[in-house]
């Protein structure tokens, strides 16, 4: 016998001024459903989830749950007032004797339930809210960005828990690997309309692009019909004749239909400019260590970072990744060892705590009064990579409306706050980017753009992230902080790191990223006769060679256009110079690899 749905939405509509946020939404969640809820930042994902949870009343429509069905919602900003500890909050509502569930969830999610609420960080509060939901074991779980503030170990625990759970769930996340591993259906919210696809997140982007292509073709046909009918109306046929009135009314209806179509939100117009090239050696760390009292964060560790490297730092929360970043960039002195920074460095920092943003300033003031960026005083313009731009126009590049320009930073969502911080960073030239958790709250389209920008960026990147897919797409070297002060260097991204540790078999097939360029077949076992720096360089060079070869192919394809010089001589000149630079870098990298490989074989 068919079971009743756990949740049914019928003709849901909701408007907060302007275009409808939700319009005629119908959705059904069945027992056992595992649904990805996806869409652009600001499209209404979190609001729709709150409608499902009964926390937001729609303007129109019905939300129905059958008697006895329990629906649990993970709050983004949980209210812990009235509770002494995180355990008190998380265990509220549990039957007597079931509190052990909280300890089990807390162990997996990496927080201490005994922590006083007054001392708990925002991340600990969110983890306590997630533990509360898991312990309650509702029939339907509504999870809004559950992986934010979780490290990779905790994400893996949550992924395994949800995979083995009998509960249905609806999941909002920017973590592609997490979505691919867990979901079997997709709800896509786009301009107030929700579409359902009976497949998990894998393949969503191809489906989305196909829908948009069909929409563009339909709009193109409508525009052609309007132009044809408009020509008829002005080419001498009297509109006063009765037999023509119907056709004019049809033209008016076509124009009204076209005007009513809601334009898709574009992609943020972001760009990175490295300015002057840094020296070839960006950072040289020799034997650096750090301890705070009895806690050893880092035992003696050495690392050389060269221009163009993309170095990712991974490990559990609290292991010292941000501290190591600060030591490598000169913001914090190591207890032992030395850090030498290269020449001509312009450093830009994306701080996971958003400390560079004053919540009481408006977005306008954030860009036009930024002493840390060398911008002071009142102005209508912001200097963007050396050229003045009106602040509203620049904010629109990052998908902010004119009305938002005067709003305070505190009014922004998490994704909007991340985009504003990126706007600050990208307004200036920098050849060393330090990105501490840049992926939190960004939608998938913005993540794609950021990934592409980092791929084309001629500078150097130091990156902390728990997003496994993003690490695989960006990193050429991974520094794993494995606890007890140990930091180990691996070539490649997250999957490469797991493979080198012999752990890739544990990852489910669905959680692995798509195919990456194969490593050049030059990498062999490294002899113990090489120094640590030489070993690391020999391991890293194949990935660098692959990346340079891909960049050369891309530039060669661009320059193969015979009309490029006449159309855009400046772009032709820059592309030609970039091609020559990358060809020289490839030759140097291959020569260096051969020398190191020969040295390894001799030893």
C-alpha cells in the first residue's frame, strides 16, 4: 500500500516586494526521499525550506503534513537563550534517558556538549543545532547548509550518518561532493519557479543549462514574432479597421508576455589582476614551529612556495591551519625557524571570520572607506585595479542591487557577505591570495567562476577549505595537518592526497569529482637521497607541468583566431606575451624535473 507523503506543498506563493520569491510552487516529499534543493544565492532556497518547516507563512497555498509525521529543521542561527550549555540546548525535547544521542552526535560533529552557551562560537552553536536535529530522529530532516563550520572529518561523519539513516531529507549545500554522495532527486528553484528532477545532484548543471537553452530559444522566437507583428502595425495597414483590431490586441498580449518574463540573474562579473609579478620564490619556510602553552600546533616544518603554486591546507578544525597561514605570510612569528618572503609581494586576504567587514557600515562605505586598502574619505567612486569605477556599478558586478548599496553589511546573507569581501579583494591588484574558507555560503555558479579565475590567475594562492570538490579543482599541492603538530606535504588536491595515503577506496564513488587531467607520467618514487625541499618539488612538478600545458593550449587556441589582432590588438599582445611566458615556464619546469629525477635515480 502506498504511503502518504511526508510533506506536500500546493500552489505556494510568497512575495517580499518586487518579483515573486515563490510563485505557484508545488512539491511532494515522500518517505525515503533524499532531495537536493539548489538555486542561486537569493533565489529563495532558505525561505522555501522555512515554508516547509512551517516557520514562514506563504501568501497563498497550503503546506500539508500527515498526522504523526515529524519534520525537523536545522536552524542557521539557533536561539540558545535560556540554556546553560550546548548539551542542554541539544537535548531539549528528548525523552528521559536518551541524552546519550547528543554525545554520539557531538563526537562525530567535533564539539564539546559541556561548553557553556556564553562561550560557544557561532560554529559550535550550529553544530549543536545539527546534533539536536540528528538526535530527535524526525521522519523528515530539513538541512540548510549543514556542512558550514564543519571540518572534512566531521563532514565525512555526517555524510555517512545521513547515508545510513532511514529518514527522508531535503538538503541545501554548496558542497558538490556532499550533494553527489547523498541525493537522489533535485528541486531547483529559479525565479520563483520550482522544478523537480528524479535524479540526484550529479548531472544537475547539464540539466539546468539545457533548460536555460530551451528558454532562450523560446524567448528568441517570441522576440522575432513581436518584431514581425510590430512591422505589420506600422506598414500602412490601418489599425482602425475592425478586422485588424484582433491582431493588434494579439501584439499587445505578446508584448505583455515578454515584459512579464523574469530575467535570469547573471553571473558575478569578477576578475583578478595580479599586477606586477612577484619573485619566483614566494615563501621559504625552514623548520618553523608553534605552540601555545602545552598545546603543540606545529612541529618543525619546511615549505617552499613558488610563483603560480596553489597550496591547500587541510585538517580538522582547531588543528592550526589559520595559524600556519599567518606564519607563512609574516602576520605571526614562529617559535622556531624562519620564514622568508619573496620580492614584490602584494598580499590580499579573504578572512573566514569576515573581520575586514564592519557590520554597521553600508556596502557603499565598505568599498569607499577602507583604510586597510588605502581608501579613505567619502567618495562616489572606488579604485578598481587602478581605474575609477562608480561604487554602484561595481557592486552590480557582484550582483548587488542599487538599493542594497546603502544597506548595512549586517543585513546581508552569508553568500552576499562572501561576495562583498571578494569585491574588496578584487578591487586591488595582488599577486598572493590568501583564501581562508572562501567557499562558505557561495552558490555553485559563483564557485565555478571563482575556480576559473584562480585557474587563470598568474599569481600564487594559499587556500584553506573543507570543500573537497573545490580543493580537487584548484589545488596543485596539499599540506595536510594531521594532528599532534604534524604537517605533511602531498602533490595535488584532496583526492590525490587521499590516494597517496591509500584512503581513496573509502570514498564512495558518487562523492568523487569528475575526471581530472592525468598527472604527467614523469613522477616516480622519490629517493631518500633528496632533501625535503627537493622531494616536495619533484612531487609537485608534474602537476605544474600539466597546468602549464593546459594554459598553453588555451592561449594557442585563442591566438589561432586570425581576426583577433584586428578586433582587439591589446588582447592579442597580452595573450602573446602570456603564451611566451608559459612556454618558458614549461621548459624550465621540465628541465628542473629531469635534473631532480636524475638526482633521485643516482641516489
